[in-house]
């Protein structure tokens, strides 16, 4: 499903605007990331996309049709997980899905088949009769997203779905969204965990103070803002001082040095791309520095966000 927002705005009091003049064009089958600080208007924007809220001005179009011309019909094609959606902890995943399938007025045979298929898709079959309160947080999140996809929508809207998840839960969520995208569903996801969105999304939009700052293909945005700073953490077990000497001869800014788990670490900004870091790493190893790991800490998308946000107050 293609989603278009044309000059969309929302005010709650007729005076201040939560969102204003928002223009977005989300291609069918894409994973679209909506980025912004708290209070930027992300949740309001998602609610208008989901037809839960009506724009004060402008238009939301789903496959070219105004979503508010027939919101009920539009809603049947949307799966929406908003902020703070309830999960009834005394229900099993199967019962929880059955409840919402009945809300969508799915026939009994169709619903039971959809429950079986959805539980399989989300790797929850073994937990179908376990009460949700006994599931891990990552599994509970999968149940919530499964509910949104039970009726086979063409658009999935997720408001901060990774919030509060541990690294394993975020990894599970990522695999789940990849599977959903492979089925042809358009996904719109808001998040402040930019490192998660960096490699997940095809398109992103950054909003601040209810207005669009930048929108488009991830690689194009990065290229257009000429982001060339990468932050790495280097861990060594031998040759720490030698490593610092060699780094001083390159376009590297050492932000921090320390020790963790018996290993020396160096956190540094590298003014260049991955090829430069690979060259530096090869030089360190050739000089006898025993490197345990070298990992990039800050994503390029975060650098774009930092650059754009530097002079803005929300």
C-alpha cells in the first residue's frame, strides 16, 4: 500500500500545532522510519495515518484514496500498534488473537486458520496456550504485532515497538519485520533507536516541532548531508600505547580510553569511510597490536540526525 500525506496538519486547541504542513510519500512495500525527539509529532502523525485521528487540515491518501472518505474500510486494511496498547496477561496468545479477529468480524473458520498461520509466522505456536503474562517481553511484543497482522492488512503502523526491549528482543523484532516486509506489507515505524533503523528502513523522515526536516531514501539522505564521521570502539589485549601512537598519525579523534573486562578500549571518531578504518586496522595488526574487536558504535543515520538537530530547539 502506498501512503501519501499532503500538507497534513493537526491542532488540538485551534492555536498550537502538533503537526503542520507534513508531506510524505511512502512507497508500497517499503519499511519507512519516522524519527524525531519526544513531542515532535510522531505519534500524532501515525494516528492520522491509521485513521484513528482526523487531520485538521490536509489529506492522508492510501493507494490514492482519501482515508477519511471511508475510514472503516481503510481501517480494515491497516494494522496499528500505538503507544501503550494493552496485552491482556491472563489470556493466551490464541485467545488474544481470537478476540481481535472477532472485532474484525472474521468468520470462525477463517479466523481459526488465521490464528494458526499467524502463530506460526511469529514463532509462537509452542506458546499458543501459555498465558501472555508468562511470556518474555520480546514474545509479548510479537503477540501484539501478530494481532495487528491477523486480518492480513496491507499497511502496518508501529509506534516505538522496540521501546523497552533488550538487545535480544530488538533482534527478534527485526527478524519479524523482515518477514512481514517479505509478504508485501508496507511498514511505517517510529523509533528513537536510530541504530536499529539505519539498516532496517528503505526510507526515513525526520520531524521536529511537528514539521518535516528531511525525508527520502536512507542512502540518499546520508549522501546529501555528506556524513563522513564514524565512531568506533577498538578493544585490545596488547599494544594499547602503540595503537594510540599510530592513531595519532591518522584522521582520528580519540574520544575515550579505558578498560573493560580486562581489555583496553579506545573510542574514536574516524573522519572517513569504512575503507579508511580497514586500512587503519590492518596497520595496527601489522604493528603487533593484538586487536580483539573493532565495532562501529554510531550509525550514519544518527550522524545525520545529530547534524540536522544541532541548531534546533524542540
